[in-house]
């Protein structure tokens, strides 16, 4: 199996931190020397290990932002309808 390389090119922000110090972060990450993409995942405190996550294109981020902007803060979210 080929070695996976990554470089966090820009730290955008931390969403949360768990009891072990791992943080859920949104970053720009270059995977295997490719163009950086938005990346959402958990990282160990020194960023040497990571959890499963997702990468998002610029278009994905724009669509996600539009969806989040459409959420009305007064509406209750019905978690049973979430996938």
C-alpha cells in the first residue's frame, strides 16, 4: 500500500475537542501533493494521527454554506429524519 502524505496548508477552525484532546477541525489539506481541499476530521493534539473524515471541494463548501444559512434557528431539528 502506498504511503499517504498530507500537509495542512491552512487551519480554518476547531469545531470541538474531546476528553482525550483530539479536535474536530476544518482545514485546507493537500493529500499526496494534490491541490488542497477543505477537510473536516478529528486530529490528535500533534496532528500526527487522524480520524476518518471528509474532503470537500469549493463547490461543496458553497452548497453546504447555503444549506446552513437556510436553517432557521427557531426550528427544532427532527433528528429521526437525518441520514
